[in-house]
């Protein structure tokens, strides 16, 4: 009698295949994000997205009012509807509710995509290359689910098959989106570590007299770079220098009407409290309290540090 070992069972072979597939994905995506050939597509698409006449809606799509990107929130609606439609497809006589869910997911994917493209156009090159793959997979999902909605009324089996294909594409898009968010840091607040890198209490930075009024200056507090600005009336403002969006150096930006603009992607922050006035940044800059010591030295303190 032939003994079938555990490694020969279909479940074991399937697990081994899945393990090999998952191990290969990071190297494939690394080649994507380092492929300069994709820039031939990235550049014109980025230009087109930036030229959209969105006005104040652009900040809404970035999620500035929420304090974090809007795109991940909007994605929950199409993904939830599509996944629910796949479950309902197994319920006898539930063809109409499944079709409604497919339609809802397809329609709601459009504002989610617009928010995603708006964020994408203000990212680094490597992030935009990966984002193209993410968008392509999601576009495939929209097309397949749209086709599924169209044929479900008279060809339910074909509709279910198209829906399954759309779900596979959406899953692939989600996988790539996870790498974009967690491996490449797209959308993450780049200033979050500041409060953990600065020791509590007051820290001396140097003579206040060395600061030129109205000129952004860069000072180091340990390993944390600060933007320091002395206003015309003598008030000194201090923010974390690296932009919360993608770590652009605010000390190289412009000062206007009590705000500083990031030289990389144009985010604007109030000097008085670090709040973002316009995106793509959604998180505020850590804002330091300032005081002048009796000997004329500037001292700063970050509330909540440590």
C-alpha cells in the first residue's frame, strides 16, 4: 500500500504554492517601484491629475479636514459592497440584492478613485510607480464588476463569474495598496515620531539675536530638525522642520501671512500652531513653545514630549 505523506496532500501543496507566491510578491513590487520606465506614464498622468479644476474640493479629497487621508475611508464602501455581493451570490433567489450590491460598489468606487488619484499625484516617484499598479488592479475590478452588473439580469452565471474576477482584481489592488501604505509610507504622518524623539522640558537652541526677522531658519534639537522663524514683532515660532506629508524641508519654504509653505508639494502650515491650512498634508506640524532666557538664548519645549 502507498502511504500519502502530508506534503503530498492537496492542502499542503496549495499552502506551499501560496507561500512561494507571497514570497515572490515583494521582489516583484520592488522592481515595479524602481522601474524608471514607468515614469513615461507617471509624468503625463500626474500632470493631468494636478490640472483638474477641483478648487477647494482638492483639500477635501486629500482629507485635510479629517486629519488623515480620505481615500482609505471611501474604499470601504465599494470593497464592502463587492464582498457582500459575492456572499449573497451563494444565497438561492438573491440575484436582485446581489446585483444591487454590485452596482453600489461600482458607483461608490468612483469617488474613492478620485481621492486616490488626488493623493497619488503628490507622492514620491517610487510611490507613484507602485500606485499605478494599485490603480490598474482597481480599474480592472471596476470594469469587471460593471460588466457583471450589466449581464446579471439575463446571464446570472456570467455575472457571478465576472464578479468573482472583479473581486480577485480588487484583492490584488488591496494587496498593492497595503505595500504602498505600510512599506512605502504613503499617507502616513511623517512627524509622528517627533514627540518620542524630543525629551521633556525646555531646550536651549542658541541666541535669539542670531535669527533674522521673517527668515525661516533650521536648527537642530538633538536629532530633530526644527523650523524657527522670528517675526517682525520679535515673536519666535518653532515647528518640526520635516513636513508631515512627505518630509519636505519647511525651512527651505516661503513665509507668508503667518504661514510656511512646503517647497516640495506646496502644503501650507500656520506658524502659530502648526495646523495645515492647505494640503496635500493632512496632519499638523508639531508646534514648540518658545521663550527667551535671561541671557538672550532661545529655548523651546514640545508639549506632550517624551
